[in-house]
């Protein structure tokens, strides 16, 4: 089938990140995909040409807006499936061409949430009452964590590739060396940080620096953007400019990583601080302990979303382990319920093998449900 996926890049790279992973996943299953995007610049590093699968065509949003003048003969026609990511509303000129005897299956791919209402709203129809799409039906499609939702993005071979990488010390060392990072000794920890600008990263680094001399040595891998900027601000506030070279802490500033290398980063690290939607899902599949920096909303609804996810992700965890991890998550997101002593909490929760084992178990539980692309293909077939 031909799929048309529409994406607008709002204020971060999460929108294009999710859309590209979906397009690439569909193409890997033999589908033909056109990605219509208003700003494709991030794909230069996120999905460099050498890593792109065949079957995905990247087109400018403006081309769809100006179909009447650019393609007056109507040679460009919508495919069997049209997906608008996160309610971005495809251009009217394109929607007008969806009016045909057998119109495309039109889906609004919604944001991810673990809240209970998602199960009830997933796959509901929304008749279009006006405009060029009048008479068509748009279906609301929610990713999620239960069989009653649309599932999570997960390529068919993802977990097998992860297991091969994590099961090979050589693979990990070679990947780290490829980034110019030092080899990590057996008792040293490797953490990654990908965060929003309001993350309390300076407090985290100070707590790591203040640990006892016999505490595990921690390498912190900082992604470009807020994580690196906050870390440099923290360094500038230290008594010595080389403070990162003292004590049980080393900072490493990473380059921009492709989606493939970002997966490797999560697989290689012992703890991952991730943000937004795309990286949060990839952290689940990494099977490692992680802390989610959720996108903050002015009305505060992100607190409910975070609590709903923690409830679902940690549902079978022992209460003491779940409490320690939840405190860290809430502290990282500037919410009530932070640990009373951050340094002690880091030592107790992060070093505990229980966090790692329960994270891996939760990931296996979520992986029992259909993945997003598989569920989409089945849903579309049922509506055609």
C-alpha cells in the first residue's frame, strides 16, 4: 500500500523522530511511504541517507499545499492510507483529492499516554463535517501500553538487535570507541542524559560529585542541546574549570546522534535520562533503568500523564523499589514527592540491581502487545 504521513515540526525533534521511525518501520515491511514534512532538516543527522531504508520518499509540506498549481493534471494522488501526526491537519489541497469512490483510511496519530481513558478513545471515528474533507471519516489512533490501544513503535528485529549488542562486550566497546569515548571498567557506571532545559542536571552532577570516594565511578554522556548546555553552566560555577576531572565523575559531550546510534547509546548505558515521547519509548525497549523527563504543559496535565505511566510501568514492582524510583522521577520533573536526600537516593536506588531487573521485566510485558506498525496495518485492512 501507499501511505502518506504528514508531520509538522513544532518546538523539538520528537514529532519528526516519531514520524521517521514509523515511516522507516512501514517501509521495512514492504510498504511505500511518503513523508510530507514542513522542516526536514533534522533528518540530515537523525536519519542520514546511508541509514535510510528504501521505500520512503521525503517531500516538502509546501508541495502538498500547492498541488493545484504544481500538479494541475492530478498525477499526485493520496495513497490508501493518510496519517496526520498529532493533529497537524493535512493541507486542504491534498484533502480535496481524498474525495474519491474509495477514499483513503484517514488517521490522526495521537500523542502517547498511559492514562486509562486512552483505551476508551482509541480507534473512534470522527466524521468530517466541513471543508474539503466533508463526508470523509477521520479515525483517532492512540499509541499505548495495552491491547486496547495502538501499541508502541517497535521494529520486528529491534529486540534481537538489542540483545546481540548488549550480549557482546566487544560491540559496546567498539561503539563507544567510535565516539571517542574511553573504555568503561567493570565497576564504573555509564549514564546518558537527554533532557529539557529545566532539568535539575546541575543538582544531579553535584550529588554525584559529592558521593563518597568509594562510590562507583560515573561517566555521564551528555547529548547536544540542553543537557550539554546545563552541564557547561554547572562546570562554569565550579571552583575549578576542570572540576569534571575530579572525584567519581567524568563528563562526556556527545555529537548529534542518528536514531540508530541513539538506540546504541541507550543499550550501552546503565541508566538513561530521556525526554519526550520517542526517546522514552526507545528507553523502554533498551531494558535498562531510565528516568523520563516528560514534556511540561502549562495546565499541569503532564503530572497525571507521568503518574499514569509510572503506575503502569511499575505495577508489579516491589513497593520499596517502586517508591525509590518514583521519587527520582518526580524530582527530575520538579514535582512533589522528591527524595529527601538526593545523594542517598542515587546511591540506594541507582546502584540496586532490582531496578534493572524490574525494568527488563516490564519491557518484556509491554512487548507482548502488538507493535504500532503491525497494529496499524491490521486496522487499515479492517477499514478498507
